[in-house]
């Protein structure tokens, strides 16, 4: 084994909480067997006792007697907070879906109109990307909710998915519109449509905000 230099010492910390420093309700929130299920912006908590309560973390409310009668921050509210923080359940306003580009599970806004993309695949307007086929750099001008097999290239009379250079890319990829970097700043530069998987971020990717990307069509 190759000898390696050890990194500078770091402070040792416990990832689990020190139960000795927690209140009784907090200990129960961490240790009791419960199931948390999203209900819109609220959550159903199946408690160890067999009862089910509804928790609203935004309002800090729970339907259990401990919260309703005593006004305490009950174990159910605490458990929901723990599960949201640990990403076991999505936070209010979001839900879990598969990224349409890579299939990775991700959290997106429940009412988002854009196609669901994970942070690694999501592209912003003005971002510089690289064409995997040609090595050319382009600037993103839009990410559409349309699939590559649904968008027709007018000049060719075929879909983006059917274009010869897009063979092998998922036909259900969302279509990204982009202009070649050299055309940025020209009046109405031509837009090209690509399946999302064909484009990748460059190591020096940056937002192009100093030059116009032309008006929306």
C-alpha cells in the first residue's frame, strides 16, 4: 500500500444526537417506531401506539392530544422535522420524482411546470454547455417540457430524436434549445434543438449575461 500523508486532524463529532442532552419528547421522536407519510404540505404520522396524527410543520401544529391540549412541541412534530432534514420525506411544497434526463430520484416543486430535472442535469438560460458529438460550445436559451420524439425540426421534417446525430440518446429526453457560442450577440441567432443528454456542462461553465441571447420566439 502506498504511504499517504494524513490530512489535518478534524474535530470528532457524533452524527446521532446525544440522547442525554435531549428532552423526553425529543428522545421519543428519535427512538420510537413511527412512519411519516406526506399529505400535500402536511404529514400523516403513524405512531408506535397505533394512532395516526396529522402534522403541519409550517404551522407547527399536530392533531395529537399532547399538542392540542398542552400546546407542547410534540414528538410527532419533532419526528417530521427529523425525517425532512434527513431527506427521508420531501419538505412541504416538494415531491420526489425521477429526473427525466438521468433517472436519478430528485426533489422538485410540486407545481413546477418545467420537466423534472435533478440539480446535476438542470440547465439555466445563459449557461455554457458542450456538445458531446462535436465538442462545440453552446449557450442554453431554454429548456422545454417537450420530449425529443415530440419536437419536429422544421427544416428536416423529422423529430429531434430522429436526427441522425441524436441516435442513441433517449427519445424521451427533454429538448434543450441552444445557440452556438460564436453566434451570441448577433441579431436573432439561430436556435438549435438538442436532447438534454447530448449536452454537458463545461468545467468553466458560466452564465452569459453580458450579451443578449435574442428575444423569446
